[in-house]
C-alpha cells in the first residue's frame, strides 16, 4: 500500500509541474496582451509613421507597468526626446522594474495598487552602489491584501547607471513594512539574489 501511494505521488508530480507551467504561460500571455492593448494606439502610429504627441506619451509614462517598455520603444525609434522628463530618472526606472517584477505570475501576479519609495540605501563595495527600497500594497490576491504595505528592493545602481538600465536584483520576500528594516531587506537581496 505504501509503495502504491509513493508511486501515485511520484506520477502526480510531473502533472502538477506541467499544470503550473501551463498556468504561468497563460497568465504571461494575458499580461502581455493587456500591455499591448494599453500601448496599441501608440504602436499603430509608430508603424504608420504618424506623429506622436507628448500628451499621448505622458499618459503611458505615468503607468509604472508600461514605463520601461515605453522608454525603450521610443529610444529604439529615435524618439527618446518625447519621453517626459518628469519620469526620466533612476527612481522612476527602478519603480517600473519593481512593478514589472511584481506583475510576474509567480510573484504578486499583478501590479500593486500603490507603490512608493521608502528610501535609497547605499552599500559600500569596491565601488559605491545603491538600492531603491519601495513599499507597495495591493487589494488582491487575498494573502497580499492582508499584509498591507510590503517591501520590495531594486538595484544595484551606481554613479554610471542610466535611468532605465535593467537592475540585476529585483526582489521582494513580501515582508511587511515595520516588520523588517529596509536596510536589512536590501542586504538580504544583495547577498542572496544573483550573487
């Protein structure tokens, strides 16, 4: 009987893993479609060589979920000057990378309802680097709603970093603000994520 149960469990594991991969892929496709639809009018104008207005770009740049993609798209088209100066900063780039990481189906699974900078935290290495510690919260999923504000970390950046450079470490353990100091969270992320 024990052997039979072990065999059934071992047979179920690949099925569970396949279902998880399928679920993640479906969620990623839906996320990509939502982002595409949000930027479709701009993409259509670019593909037909119609002029793009600054107000159109500003609306998209205000969304941390779309900001990095918008900047990279405009730069690739030689239209980087259209990107709003108010959103062209390392902090706004880090915020966008943080939101994109949170949206991934195996993480929070959606953009947070709110996100705000806690502070910039330096780390002394052979060169000076710094991380952005953010607090964020969401109304769903239920487990995250109960936690209220949580901490997320993005970095490292240095004096040569450009505003939308992709950081090597973007992570959250979904620790609540107040339960752990941002400096401790940054140290943990620096030591354990892509060391």
